């Protein structure tokens, strides 16, 4: 189990029944990077990975 699994598990437990738009998620990721600029690269990688998830060329 990775350290991040605890955060993911908490997210699912607390907000797992909610539905959000990708626009909402994008805004929250921007807010997070504004508050935590040292995480810009990992957030960029996550966003790119999510954007290309169904792309057969990736």
C-alpha cells in the first residue's frame, strides 16, 4: 500500500457518493497548486494522465 492510498481511501469514504464535473475537479486542482506550488509537476502529470486515459496512442 502506498502512502497516497490513505488519502484516496479518505476521499472515497468522505465524498464517494458525490458526482462532480471535470470542470469542478480542474478548478480544485488549480486551487491546490496555487496553495502548494511545489506540487505543480505531480498535478500536471495526473491531469495529463486523466486527460489521455482513453487515448489508444498513449
